[in-house]
């Protein structure tokens, strides 16, 4: 073998190895308005994405709902954001889910951009099952953002890759204040 053949063989092996590397998992969120595909960034937010993936695998989100649409600030927090929120908090037969460590965007390098999926929380370390999807770029939800007084932001962990129209339809659903009325059922979540 000459040097050129060896170089081509090395290049081919490198391409083959990189194409065989495991890709980020994709989850399909099935709703009556259509389906949403979300890529989970296991490499950047392993705790948060891993928690979400485990809940999907265990069927925890089957029968859950999108129940909240935020289109602006309110009296208690005037910093405007636009998100849809879902999870199991309104599910009749919900299971108790453990809280997870807070992975803020300063550590993960992720940002709350249009279609980013992130975990809802009260204080840092209180997130468990409730999630939201950003409708437009939401920098106030990143680390140092002003949406929370602790300024630690929220834990972004993935991105909508298909179904933006479905997200926008849910965001524009009739609501009483921020409560979607009626809630949008999540029939099932499946790993693709």
C-alpha cells in the first residue's frame, strides 16, 4: 500500500466511525393537534435530558397535557416570556417524580431559543417532570436572565426539530389567564 492509499483508508475509517457514533435521541410528543419531535441534548445536559428520557421510557407522560400558555409577563413577574408548558401536574393518576440537579445554561452552553425545550422549576434543584417549549427566543430564561429572582435560569435540554406549527397552535389555544382551556392532551410520548 502506498501513502495515498493509507491516507484514503484512514479518512474512510474516520468517516465510518463518526457516522456510527450514537446520535441524540428524538422523542415524539403525540397530541390531538399533531405531533412534535424533540431532539434531546444528552451530550450537553445529561442530567436533565436523561431524566426526561427516563420518564418517556416509563410512560409517565402518557395521558399528561399541555396546560399553560404564557404570552407575556404578569403582576408578580413583569418580565415577558412566551412558552407553552406541559407535564403531569394535572394528570389524575400522576406518579411522584424525584427532583433533579439544576443544569443551568451557563454550564451547558444551551440557550432558550425558539423551540427549545426546558424544565420548569421553582427554586434551583426543584425540577422534576414539568417542561416548557419556548415560543421565540427567550434570553430572560437563560442563566443571568431576569425571569427568576435567583437569576440562575432554567435547564434547557433539547430542541423541537419538527412540529413548530403544532407548538404555535397550542400556544394560541383559548386560555383563562395562562391556563389552557381545555388542556391539550398528550396522548403518548415515544422515543423515535
